């Protein structure tokens, strides 16, 4: 009895209990793991395709000639055969087909073939790609046996890191997973513990309030980090997610994840304090998470947003977490290189915890 | 055993809420190793009084000593020597009884064997069950087990038998008597007078935030009889509850 009370032991007992509870809670597992994984799988497979241009061959076109053969071997061009003129016309109008080619043998002496190509205004971007593909192809076909008179072109590509869709999508999903587990998880747990008098029972023991908050925080961070490692490893081994410095990069990402999660948990504390009933938690949490989900560059780069929207995007904490994660993972930046992003997250953290201290309720 | 050694002493306790006085200057002592009952209608101030002694609620004025510790100065020392069972308290979700016991042993900072604690309240068969899946009687027994973790000097039980069937109620009485036998002081609130008469060494009647009577159940009954009170109906040697117990058995049941 005279042995001094051990606050660390109490905190760890709470962390252990909370961790067990989270692991058995279906919603936590779904939000932290399943949800981001589904998006990663979808975009992972989408990203493998790359750019494809659909080029229809006109009915009646000559098929056995060097032009068609060269197009067949081109990785960008997908040749569409066996369509009649009417189908091709609607295809071109809708932009499902990006161009039409008609090759005819030349009856007069030279050149041997004539190729008529039609583009469509319904698909200008791909039309331009097609245009340069065909120009290149014609140039190499025509100059095959000719010595250049002015200069010979020698082309080569520097072998760089390939920026895949996964390199963009995975950090965004990771950030969103941290946001939802931080906000929803924390809000529900503290609201329920308060509502079911679990916290009141805790107060009848010598435990400190800070131990309850820290214990809960440790468990949530532990769980979120497990989720993050899982997502990163799946992304790396199945979809070639780029980790420039391997394990060091993963550790940097996890440190960023901790900072982000602590900020997001602050939102959770605020929500648990202002929610009047359990059913008001999801709408309030969604007000916090949805705009960040859409505007923080989870799916698209915020550079693609209209300029009036960009300042809003640049005010949200998830934007900076996503940004920092991408820099660390793909560019191999260290934490010091993303100090600007970290600083903004810390400022958000200070503000949100100042609010949380005011609105959080224990009873 | 020295029966007049006060382990809890409450002097002029007042608790005011904004527009309403829940407790208006009550004083009483609880003696070491007795079972002390707080009786009275709902809203009389029993739970408020208990929660102030348990250091869960601030008082407006008055003086309370628990085993020599002042509730104002030594709340944490008091928490270490008392066990508290709250009315309708919940437990951490998704955990089984053993895990909840481990959690509480961490919260109290003591090392216990969870199974031994569960055996004390005859819940060893439910070790892997969730709190939610327990019956009313099992829930109350589990609640009491969590109050015993820190080997407290005093335990507080707030309406532990409300909503239980007669067998479960009697099982709980046996458990409470057992706990007292091990040297623990018990403070209990209840709405059942037969329970108070069976269990309590002394009872206090609380009404509108004041104590209107405090004595042993025997003396209180004698006092009433001495005023010429008589029951309208001649009391038989058994009552309907005795019939219930005789018909359905007194043994511990799987579900209570």
C-alpha cells in the first residue's frame, strides 16, 4: 500500500485495453485498412494501363503494309478493326475512337502508299499524341534507306524513377486513413466512454486524466502505424510504390503519420465534446473529413483545382501531410526538407488542441 | 473488533446545484468493519452523498474524513483504499472479463491474478465472456469484483441488487457478508428494506437531503412498535419470497 502509485503502469494498462478494443472493432479496421486498400487496389490496377490511343482502321483500307505493321507494334496505339463506317463515325463523334486511318496502295509510281488520317475534336489530347506518333512513324519509314543530308538524330532516354499512379495515390490514401481513424475513432471512443460511465468508473481509481488521454492516444497511434506499415508494404511489393531510401523512408513516413494523427485526434476530441448524441458524431466528423478528402490532394493534385479553390486546399492540414508524404516517399526528402509542411501541421495542432481543451467534456 | 472506531466521518455535508440543494447539512459516522446502509426514496441525496465521499463529486461545504484522509486534500490517497461500484456504470467495450480485470489492476497499480478475483465472485466460468453478455446478477458480481482489486478498506455499493431476481439477490448478500468477514467496511444503498434488515448493522434514512433517522434496524423497528404501530395483517412465518426460493431453489444459477 505504501508503494508509490505508478502512473506509467496505469497509462500502459489503458493503452493495452484500448488497443485490444480497437483491434476488435469492425469500423476501425474497415476505416483504417479496408477502405484505403480498396482505393489502392483500384488505382494500382488502373495505373498499370498507361496511355492508350484508339485508332480505327477504315473499312476497305489496305491492311498489309509497313504503316499498319508499324502501328501494330507501337505500345501507345490500339488499333480498332472490324467496325463499319457508321460505328466509326459515332465513335469519333463521342471520342471513344481517337482517330481514323485509311491506307491505300498508290497506283502511280511513288510513294508506294497513301495514308489518310482523320482526328476528332472530341478527343483533342489523344489526337495530338496520335499525330506525333504517326509523324514519327512516317519519318522513320520514309528515311529508312536515306542518308540524312543535314543532320542525323540520335535519341536516348535517361533512366529515371518512374512516377506511377500509386506514388500519388498511396500517400493520399494513407493520409486519409489517418484522418478518419483520428477523427472518427477518437470522437466515438471518448463519447461512448463518457456516455456509458466508463470514465466515471476510472475516476474512482487513482488514475490521472492525462493517463486516460495518453493511453488512448498511444493505442490509436499504435494501431494507425500498423495500418500504415501494412498499406505501405502492400503498395511497395504489389504495385511498386517507390520508397527511395527503403526502410529509412518508411520510418520518415511513419514519423509524419504520428504528427498527422496527433493533429487529427485533436479534431476527434473537439467532436466528442460538442456532439450532443451518438448520432450527431458522424455528420460533424464528416464536415471535418470530407472537405479534406476532396480538397487535400488525396486523389488529384491540388494544382488541377481552379485557382479560387486552391487557397482553401492550402489551408487544410491533410494537404500538408499528403505533400510531405509524397516528397519523402518519391523524392527521398528527409524530415528537415519538409519542415515547412510539418510546421503548418504543428500550428494546426496547437490551434485545435486549444479548442479541444475548451470544449472537451469528461462527464 | 472495536465497533465504535469511525472509518468515515461526515460533518455538515452540503451539496448545492444551481437552484436546488441535494444534500442539506448531513452528519454521520461509519464504523470500521460494519455494513452501513443509506436508505431513502429516489432523489433523496443518497447517491450524491456517496459520490462526494468517493471523491467523484465536489461538495459545497462540510468536512469528510475517510480513514483519516480529508476528501479535499487527499483524494488520491482515498481512492487507493476504497472500492467503488457505481449505479449503471459501464466497462471498456470489446474486452472480456479477464482483460477488464487486467485493466483495473493497472489503474489501481496493483498486481492481481484476474482468475482469482473472478473466482471470488464465482465468475470463473465467464472469464472469456464480454461484460455486455452477462446477466444482471453476473454484471453486479463483476462490478463488485472490480471494487475488490485494490484490497480496499471500504467498498461502496450503490443499489447493487436493483433489478435482480431473488436468487441473484441472495447470492449477492452472501458475497457482501463474505467481503465484510474479510475485514472490509461496506457502505450500501438499497430500496429493499428486507435487504437492509438482513445485511446492515446500522442504517441511515435520508429524506430531502437530510438524515431523519440513524440506528440499528432492530432499534428502529422497536422504536416504531413502541409508538403503538401494528401491521394491519398478522405476519405469517414465511412470505411469498420464501415460497419463490423454496419452489425455484436457492442454488447459484447459470444465468444469475
